[in-house]
């Protein structure tokens, strides 16, 4: 079958995304490839389609069991035979799956790297391997942020099966890691595809940490704004994750908590609740998300600073995988920087991790287009600002901040650079906190010199001064602020300073009071109401089949339904993501909602069932499979197809009757047409539905 036809039939998509066709073609030519695409870019199709187009079974190496099971379930939902082998399921199931792969019953076999290594000889001997796809291929690189030693043993694949094409896929963007992958796997002259890492649908915002109360309000605002969808709050530690989770529960928000300290059962339950849509928010450490393929995550909040750009980008990348708009927000404060520095000190690779953290910090503090910073980190050229980050949306006005800087610098100098930022702010704002008085800070000349500005403003300006290089932060000495030589020039009036005006720019809050939300509960538009109903149906169908809602249909498909409003099964087939199997299995449920919405009546047009049968038959399914999918009898399937043939549709009868049956029917009819049915039934045990088709074929 041609690849476009596979795309349409199984996945219900009408065109390939950029790169997919070239990558698929290289696999079909048995060439190795290295595929670099961001999360959500469409990597899976790149190996799934060649797997379907080639004889044999494709092996897919994936490090995450949850992800494997999800992908297998999603493939099955599209009518593709896929199975998984890993240590988290019964050994008899594993044996069975391997056996079925060896006899050609499985087109895609997902396997953990441990298992592949352990069973390699057996697999090589018994399974006709068409292709090996290695997902999350960056795990093979020691330079990456996610090195897994077991991945290094995957080099055996190319050594032992040099003629089988290997496709390495990753969403990792850092160049050191990229360069490593092909070599470590022993790829030969690979076709390399580097997709754009831009995800223009993700809005980017970094907010100077407004304190816990405000942070919770911002999260609440997201939950309300996207009440039919979900979001992730990433936190730095297990404890912070639990705290956040509890606070959200207290606010009546359906949240679950996910981190490495939970038992596997608890983790699975949390993940399931989130994927099923029972929980709207998951509070998680970085351990969460790798295995999540949920497409309707509409927002991601970083409660804390991530350790590097790669992780940050991967984490925000969990939102909006369906390509529709999604919002990301990071809270930034200095406390996190210290925590992260400590992690770096304790990590095996101090230098490289330190640099990565520096870059992350620069990103957080930047006042230019954030997307350009990200893309330049991934070595992509950009010439224009993105218009979808906080710095683009609110380009900040600038003013002469020399006097402000002088005040701050002189305060720091007078206390001998022995305090961190918050205390410096307190001094400038004339706090009479006990320790300030005890240390005699109220007697210095600059005490209260910055009374006219709020603490948040000062915080923001001091951060800018650090960025501008007027201060340095003593990471090795309690984060004390120290004036730099440039700072000293400013104090002496030898250097002017320009600062960006501080504006509390978060759209969620009123400017001054900072607490009330603008847009509490608004009326739903008709489109949104329809969407809500479609989501409910999706949820019911998913529950019935015990799969995740997005496996029934992704949000993009529901969106397409709202746009196109299909009223019959043919129109439904044109919906993005509606392959043949899903059209037949789920089409009616959605169509009847849409019909009700559009016309007030829910019934289906006559002939729907016949059309479904034809679709499945034309997609290559046999009568008994069709009967099972539609939950009707085999004679009914035959009867549908006979009706089509009678209406002039070309039906491949050879798939419905054997040559012997045809011969028998013909000869009996020619001898004794009046009693033919009776004779065929009693003497030859040929049932009516076969006779009907045979007669059509023989035109008798
Ligand atoms: P990745 O593995 O790169 O993170 P996926 O393969 O999971 O991304 O694809 C992300 C989403 O995009 C999935 O919902 C997938 O079905 C969809 N998708 C992939 N290719 C296409 C295409 N050609 N047309 C429409 N949707 C696509
Ligand atoms: Zn921008």
C-alpha cells in the first residue's frame, strides 16, 4: 500500500508534515536515519508508516514503559497490530508477543532496551525485522541530560544486522548530544533530518516570583480558563510538589501529585487520572511527562527554575502537542538559582551543568524575545521577534536608572556587601525588621533612600542591575550582592545606566491590587458548548474501552468536528484523525451529537451501517473482522456488500466466496434453478449469504 494511503486509511490524516515523507522514504530505501524533531513534531509516524509498508516486523526501542503501552494502545485504536515487551507485564504475555512477531502477526513490536539486549540473539534469529527505531535516542549520549547506560549496548544492532535500517529519533536539541548519537549507534551514512524546534503555538512567559499566594492565583486562573483541559505544574523537589498539590486541593482544584518518591502503583494511578481527564492538574517533578502523549495539555507552569534549557523546552513542550495554542509560564526567583547551583556542585559534570544553568538563568532574566533565545540555543537562525512571548507582547519602556543604581550600589557598599538581595531591598525601603536594626543598618546613609518603590519593583530592578553587570551574586557566599568594577564606575558617576520600566504585566491580575482575576466565569459560545458535548462523548467512549480519551480522538479532531460539523459518515471520514477504524467505531456517537446540535434530532441517516461495512471492506478487512468490529453477524456483512454490488459498486467477490463455492453454486443453479437454494443448503452446507454473493459474481 502506498504511504499516503496508509496515512489516510489508518490515521485519517490527509498530508504529511514537513520531513515525514523524506524520512519514510529513506527507511523504505533501507537507509539509516537520524531524526531530530521537537516533541509533538510527528516522529512516531516516521517509523510507523514504513513499518506498515514493509514486510516483516519493526522493532521500536523505547525507554519508558508507560509511553510504550500508550503508543501500542493508540496504534491498536487505529487498527494497527502492535505489541510491547517489557518487564512490567506478565512473562507469558511477553513470550506470546515475541512469538506472534516471529510469525508475522505483529507489525510494530515495542521493546525496552534492557529486553532487546537480553533477547537480542533470539529476536535476530526468529523475527523478520524490517526496521529498528530507537526512540529517545539521546539517552545514548553521555553529554545529554538523560544518559542511560543500557542504551550504549544498542550499538549491537548495527553490528549484528548491518542491512536492517536503523532510525534514531530524539527531541533533544543540544548539539553535543546530537553529534554523539549517530556514532554511538554505528549508523552508516545516515539520512539526517533536523526539524525546526520552533513551537509557535506555545506562548512563553517568565514572571518574577510574586510569592506563593499569587502563584496559586495564577494557576487557578489557568485551571478556570481551561476548565475542559488540563495543565502541568512542574516543581523542583518532591516536597514542593506535595505542597503545591495540597494547596491546589485546598482550593478545590482536581489535582494529582507525581514524583519519583511515590510507589509505582501511586504513580500509575496519578498518571491515569491525569490522562483520563479526571484530574485537571498534575503537580510533578521532572520525572513526570516523558511517558505522556496527552495532546490536550493547554498550559504548563514552572513553579521553579529548570536546570537547563533542554529540560525546560521538553517540559513546556508537553503542552499543545496538537498544535493548538497553549500557554507556558515560569516563575523565577533567586532562591531557585541557589538550589540549582547546589545540585550542579554535587553533579558529576560540574562544568557542563554549570554552563547549562547559566544559560537557563540568562533566559529567565532576558528582556528580549524569548523564543529567539531558545531557538538560537538550538542553533536555529531567527530574524524576527516571535510576538508570542511576554517580552514581545510587552516591550518594556526604558528610563535613566542611574540614580536608582547609585542608591542600590551605595547601600551595598555601606554594608560591606554582606547581605543578599532581599535585605538590601529592606534597607532601601527602610524596613524596621529586628535584625536590620540590630545590625545597625538603619543608621547608614542610604537607609530608606528607595522608599518610593515597592519591594517587587526593587527586586526587578536589582535583577536587571545584576544582568547588566553592576553587581555580582556571590553564589559561594550566601548570595551576597557585591559591586563590580562597572558598578563602582556607576557610583562615581562615570557611567550611565538604562533600565527597563517595571510593569506588573501578568494579564491574570488587576494592575495595582494584584489579586483579583479579570475574567472569572464567562458564558460559553455555541462552539464551546458543542466542544464540551463532544468531549463528554469522548470521555464515555474512552471509559467503555478503558483507554485514554485522546486515543479516541485528539483535540485537533474534535476541533475539526466543530468546524466541519459532519452530519453523516462520509463527511466524518474527512475529519482530521478519523481513520477507517475510528470512523466506524466512534463516528456515529459524535455524528448524533452534532446532528442534535445542528438539527435538533439525533438519528442517523439511512444506509449508515452499509457504508461502514463498505469502508472496512475496502480498507482490506475480512468479513468476520468487520462483523466483530460492528458487532453484527457475518451474514449481515455479506448482505450489506451484496446491496452495494446490486447498486453497481465494484466489490471484490473473491474475498467473499471460494472458487469451489462459486463452482458449486453455478453448477447447481444450471441444473436445477428452482430447488437450488434448498440443495445448496442441505447437500453442500452453503448458506444463503454466500449463495447470494456467488450469484452476483456469476451473474445468475
Ligand atoms: P513526537 O513523537 O514527535 O512527539 P507524535 O508522533 O506523537 O510526536 O505526533 C504528535 C501529534 O501529531 C500526534 O497526535 C500525531 O498523531 C500528530 N501527527 C503526526 N503526523 C501528522 C500528520 N502528518 N498530520 C496530522 N497530524 C499528525
Ligand atoms: Zn518573542
